[in-house]
C-alpha cells in the first residue's frame, strides 16, 4: 500500500495502468492530442537523450505507438523542463497510423542494453523503394481485396529512432 491506504497506486502508477489498458484496447483519445506530420515534428523537436518506454504494434490495424520519456531539456523555450530525473519527464506518444514494416536492430550485448535515444530522423520513401513495398503488400493474402493504389499518391516515410 502507498501513503494513503484507500488509494493503492500513485497518480503516476494509475496513469501508466490506464495508458497500458488504452494501448491494448486501441482506445487512446488521439483527438485530444496534437496532430503533426512526423517530418514536421522532427524539424521542431528532438528526441535526443530521451528514453524508450515501449513500442506497441497492432498488426490488425497496421498502427504503432511509440511511448517515450521525453527529455524536454532541449526545448525549454517551448515545453517546461521538470528536472534531470527521468521519471519526471513527460510521456510522449507518437502514433504511426499506417505502418508497413517495423525493423529493430541492436548491436549491443543483451546484458548491456540501454533504452536511451540518441536521436531520430525521418525521410520520404523514394519511388524506387515504393515498388518492392507494394509488391510485398500485394503478395499478402489478406491484402488481396484491399486497393493499394492510394499508397502511390501519399507520402510514405521511413522514421528511424536511434539508440
């Protein structure tokens, strides 16, 4: 039990429990958040020195959510910087609504893993890269009845978050 016997969780623990449940249920209130294309976000902000909390991927929806303890030190003029204690940093949730692939790599030994983020970048997928992506999607049996031409008209991005 915590300080108050009637309240078994701290506010932070309650929030994290709520957040985890909403991630599983696909029930986060995205309409209450700020919507900004990821390239525009990275033009204004950095993830440098931030930390991973997790990455949730929902294959049925093709959607992913990155949850990051955001080091706002680099943005003191725009976002209040609480302290150097990571646990006090705000949680930044980044929603990737149309994920076509996720790749994870680590050159570190498993016993020396760090969840720190050095930086992040985003670039437009060029036309040559789109062809194999569309071919791969077309070969997936569950995608046969879904028209994929819309992918040719949209800007597709490769986003990299480096440790």
